[in-house]
C-alpha cells in the first residue's frame, strides 16, 4: 500500500433498505456500507467511486445515503433519466455525485440517441464525466457518438 492510500475506482453499494429491481434475472444480495467497510478494511482505501447499477434504476436515495456514510474522499456515479432537471443535477453534484453512467449493456438508462446531448448537458451543468457500460461487441454502434 502506498502512503497515500487506495482509491477504489468502481464499486456498488446494494442496500435493500432502498429500492432494488431485478435486471436480466439478477437481484444482488445486500452489500451496504458496513459490508463494504468490513470487506475492504485491510486494504487502505481512502476514497472511491460508488457506481449505480442497473438494479437501482434511477433511484438516488441509496447513493446519497451511501456517500454520506462513506464520507470525504468518496464520490458517486449515477444513472438518471433525460427528464432530470438541471437543478436536480446540481443538487446531486452538491451531495458528491461526479459522473453519469449510461448502462447500455444491461439497460435502464438513456438510449444511445439521447446519450450525446445528455452527456454534454450534465457536463455543462455540473462538470460531470460520462461512463459507458457497454458490451464490446456493440462498440461499432457507438463510433459516431
């Protein structure tokens, strides 16, 4: 471990106290902040990116709660509908969200024809980056985007 600690670049928090929806026959088990902390306590993690999964659809309550529990050094990457208001994007940014995820592989996020405009909008509004979860077999479909 470095003296600086480790940034966990991508992990999911699944807290069944919040809405969780089966996707493609998969419903994840409970893995809340206490389970995450117990599993990673020996690794020297000082921060990380909590990433919304397809099984969380557009729920933000679990993400905001997880970021509050995890504290400084942790950020969120979320999925949102294209109908989200700029004010809601700013509010999420103030709570630690730093990116938007397009879950093309498992569904549940904006469509490919909405991706470009929506990604640019959240970047313009809050400086968010865009994450794509895609099946590599479909990368040709994204070339123009």
